[in-house]
């Protein structure tokens, strides 16, 4: 859960479930429109990925976004994820 300093919930960042048998886990992030472009998603997703890097047995973190979501693409790249593929409208990223 992402909160502003005043305690208001403005978004969420989380793993989509436990790692699979190969040690890969997917992550998702959403933030309210009025809180975008203020660094909240970058800070929250960056912190979650930092924690993930320290977990034994976790081999990679995966994410996806759409071709039309330029802000989502920039967010994933800003936190160090690399685009690894595309399937139609979906772009796939990995850390």
C-alpha cells in the first residue's frame, strides 16, 4: 500500500504471488491519477525490488505493461528493469 504523508492511500505495489518453481515472481504497481509524477511509485517499487534482491532463491522479478503506457514503461526502466520482449500490446520486463 502506498500512502501520502497525510496517511491517504494513493496506490499499491505488490508481488502477484509467491515465486514459481524457477524462483521468478511477478510484480504489479498502481497509483491514483492525482498522485502520479511525484515519485511515489518509483520509491515504492524501488524499495520492493531492493527487498526482493536480498531474498535467497529468488532468481528474477517480472513485470508487464502496455505499449501505450509510456509512464509505466519509464517507471519500470527507472527502477532498473529491462524490457525482454513483446506480445502484441504487452511489453515484458525483468530484473
